[in-house]
């Protein structure tokens, strides 16, 4: 192929997102004397970038910046390669150079703001200068946007929607919820299908107690786990305990996380079922033995049953776990510990009720069948879930006695053997009562 044919082939590869193939051809053309045109260099640079060859892209964009040192675009492009590698400080250096040349460069201010935020580290460390500089960049983006014509706004509406979204997240971190909501709403006015923004908006409204607005913005079509977890919080805010429990049960089948079990415990307590709450907290502890929140919740349940000695032991354990993980004091736990210790010290020969204490350490023999109720059953797929003592057990029709399979119904009482697989509790040898 001659040079012209090679160039056309490379362009074709680009149009088909075959970045590596295009890059090979462009590099070949670039290696020939007299072929270092800015167009060829730029095409080569962007193909390298899109192929994930960021160092090569930086080399090409740096070469372009030497040809045109007063063009802000090249410094932005160099910074963007570092940005994609999460090398935030190096990215910021280049973004600053670009903004010196072109202060109203919207996309650069956007990337610069986002990159600055990443240099702050932990979300609780928000007093750093970089955090406020990040917020400043997003505010200045708004000033630039307001100067745009209608045609310019149409072209860059998605970019500005994301700018407002990122600004909103920063404001949430500063607990400026109403200002964050305003920013999220602006983003949604430009892109109402912005799922992540709908999620954050719904979450923000819920945090200030506006359940109706939270429901209105909830991205109901998504099945992402964190969105379904938000759904649970909305349902709990409405005191819709049964639906919240059903969503949680589905989540737990694939995500055996301690905080999900704690929410199940919360629901059980609201239903007046402390024994199930205890069971869920024990599941939470199994999922993450080092979480101080679970241990403290267990302690408060023990207190509710007047099991003061056991509660004191758990409170002290929660305090120690928090200290190891985060340092500092656990004021709520320490306050309750002082009160409990005083009661114990003031009561001669205080002892916990052993019969009550046993429910916190259940020891069901493996050969003892359990009894439960079929909560869910999919007749087409042949599987379902059995509810027993606050826990959900998965079962398949193959685990049911053949002569009884036709009797399977939601609400049927069953006897089964407890089992466990990598996804959680399962029911074996199911018998319909």
C-alpha cells in the first residue's frame, strides 16, 4: 500500500475502534521522513491513548506542545493521559498549564476539579486546600456555562450535567445537602436518564427526610446492588417492613454483607421479634467479626434483655475493635459502659439469666431437623426460599421428596435439614408437613 492507502486504512480502523491496528499504521507512517505532521501526530497520540498506551500518547502530545506551545489543548491532552492513570498530581500540573493559556476551558476545569478531589484522599479529610480548589473549579464551570450560547449548551449539555453531578457529590461530603440537591437537579434537567445522578439525588432527599422526593428520583429500573440497598432504606422510612425484608433477602443471597444482616435485625426488632434480630446479628458477626457496629448492636440487644454482664463484655469488645480500626474514642459505647458497670457494681451478686443468654449462642445439633415456612417458590425454575427463625434458606426441588413435590406452595410448612454452600444457608431433605 502507498502512503495514502495506509492512511485511509488507519482511518477505517479508527472508525471501527480498532485502535491498536490504527496505531501500528500511524506509527509506520510517522517513522518515515517528513511525515511528522501535527494531524498525523495527533491521530497517533489519540489511538495510543484509546489503546491504553498512555506513555506513548504523552510522548506524542508533548511533541505537539513543542510545535504549538501556546495551544492549551496539548497540555490538557497530556494531563488527560496522567488522569486516566490516576496520577493526579502530574495531571494537575498539565491542567494548570492549559488553564493559564485558556482560563475558560470548560472540560479542563471539569477534569482539574475531579482530579483535585482525588488528591484529598479519605473523604473525611475535607479541610485540605485541594478540596476547596476542586469546588472552586466546578463553580467556575458554572460561570463559563452561563456565558455559552444555546447552541454551545446543546453540544456540551452532557459534560455540564456531569460537572453538576460531581459538584453535588462534593457538597454532600460537606453536608451541604440542599445545595447538593440543587446541583443534582440541574444535572437531571440536562440528562434525566443519568442513573447515578438519580441515585445520589434520591439518597440526598432521603437523608433530609423527604421520602416522596426520594421515591420520585429513585432509579427503579436498575438492579445494581447499591441502588437496591437504597430501596430498602426508602421502604424502611415508609415503615414498609415486609417489602424491605423481601428486597434484603434477595440481596443477601448474593451479598452476605454484615450491614445487610444488621438491617434485617433492625426490621426484626421493629416487628417485635428480638430472637430473629439476634440471629441476624450473629450472621453479621460471622460475615465480619471485626466490625464494632455489629458488636455494639448486639450489646444493646443484650441490654434490652437485661443481660448486663454479657452486654458489658460486648461493649468493651466493640470499643476495642473501633480503637484498633480507627483510633480515638467511642463515646456512645463508653457512656453506656459506664452506666452498665455502675448498675452491676451497685447490685450485689449480679448474674445474667442463663436461659436468656443461650439464645445468643444457639447450638442446634446438625441431626436435628428444622421447621419453617416456604416464603418464595418459583414453580417454573424449581427453587425457592424457606423462612426459619429469622433466616432464609435456599432450596431446590431436587432436595424435596418426590412424592411431595406437587405439594410445594408459598406458605406451606416444611421440615428440613440445615446446610450451607458458598452463597449461604440451604435446606436439604425438605419434607412438606
